[in-house]
C-alpha cells in the first residue's frame, strides 16, 4: 500500500514539474484537476477513517506517517506489527472497509462503494429455512425388511416454472440400517452434485438441502411403503425452503435465501449480511467502516467516471482543441484566399509591367529616330 501510494504521488509530482534550465514544463503543470486530485488523496491518507476502531482509526496509529515536505509515506514496521498483534481486524478495517456485527448469529458478507460508514440495525421479520424432509417412521433397529430404492430430487430454482431438478437414487438391501441408508444417500448426492445431506435423527431418516431459501425444494419417494422400511414411503414427500425477510438500518432489505441486501437510496445501500437464524427479532447492529483504500478507490471512481472531474476536464480540453482546429482551418482558408488574391494581383501587375516595357521600348525607339533625323538635318 505504502509503495503504491508513493508511486502515485511521485507520478503526479513528476507531471507537474518545471525545468528552469531547459525552460520546459511537464503537461500537468498548473492543471487544477491534477492539483485537486493530489490534495484530495493526501487528505484521505491523513484523516480519521470513519467507522474504524477508536484505538486504530488513522494510519499514523499503525506507524504510517506522511512527510510534510514531499508527502511520501513511511512505515514504522515495529509499530505496525504491534498494531496487528493487538487487533488484526481493526487494522484490516483501517485499510479496507468491513462490517462488524455485534451479534454472532449475523455474518457480514460485503458492501459496495455506495455503502456509507456507520452502525446499522438488523431486524429479522421471517427466519430463513432449508428444505427438509423427515421420514414418516424410524428405520427398524434390525434394518429394513426388504430391498428398497429411494429417489431424491433437488430443485434449485423452484420459484421459476419449468425448473429441472437434479436427481439421485440409491438402493439398499434388506437388513440395511439407518446409518447404511444415510451413508448411501450422501454418496449418491455427492456423485450427482446434489447440494443436500442425509442424517440420522434418533433413528429417523432426515434429508436437508444445503442452501436456504424458497429456490430450493426437495422431493423424495421410495419403492416400498414406509412401515418397516426407510420411512419415506411411496407417496412423494416434498419440502421447500423459505427466504429470510428483514430490515437493515430500519429499511426493508432485499432477500435471497439467508442473505439480506440493503436496497439503494439509503446510507447502508449495498450492505449485505447473512442471517442464518431460527427466530425473528432484533439482532444488534453491523458497524461498517470506510477504509483508506476504499475511500481512495471511491474518490478515484468519482473523479474518473463518465460525469467525473477528469472526464469533464478532458471534454473541456477536447472542445478547446476542436475550437482551435476550427480556428486554424478558418485562418488557413483566409490565408489561402489572400494568397490567391495576391497571386492574381501579381499576375496582373506583371502583365501591366510588360505593357509598360513595350511602350517604353517604342518611345525609346521613337526618340532615337528623332535624334537621328535631327542630326541629319543639322549636317545639311
């Protein structure tokens, strides 16, 4: 981080230099956009990080300081290592924005550049569930009485019409016990990439989808009736999960499976958490920090996006260049027209000069003739 920042700062400084000996200037010398960018980034580096731990809320507290003259960063390795040893999470939050839930049942997933630093409450209105099938009767302790085949299907997009499930079947010999059935089904699930698992619930077969939510649906049936067998029976058993419902920061969140995502238009916009809880109610808060790297990335995104400062500056420069090109074209046309007129005038003057020269020669010849005549007369 320190090396990357110093390289960026050096590049910006190099592009704004003036060479007094050669009398040459770099292209960004005096450019207000470059100056504003440099000042903004330096401000982000030295300021307190919103949402960070009060003990570690600035780079200086982990041994990273800025040279007052050059702006270059230096790292005190000893101080940094001590901060990491004290709290790796707090140091991480200093650089990269994270969410820290106050309740261990809530898991922070991610945030976006739109997510503002702050503490946001979590409220669960509907607890999420997984599709779960429970056999109608326990497997006999001595094992099933006859050979049986169990078929299981898993729908992963059950809320959409026409969803095609993944299916698996396993056949069990007479005398197979509950653990034999559990192991056989789990092997079949793994072979067919079915995200589900079978388990032994006090002798009763249970099949549970891996994922939460109403997109996941399990269907199972057997070739034999439930009694004295696996308990599944010939009538298909079906179960579909339920999506979580809840609020983040007091606002209704988007929900898929056990994941809540804050809707746009709020300070917590884009905040995503997992809530694999079993009951409704409030579950504390998620405190979001805005790390130095996040803030720099956000600032650069704002500057470089299509409506940002850099693009606006580029557009302005492009328009200026276009106007200069038009002016050059206009001036070139004027010069060409002026040149044409001057050439025409020159040609006419040459013609007139030729006429004058002819007349001059004629007059000269006439004068010579008159002089010769005068001389002849005088001799007589």
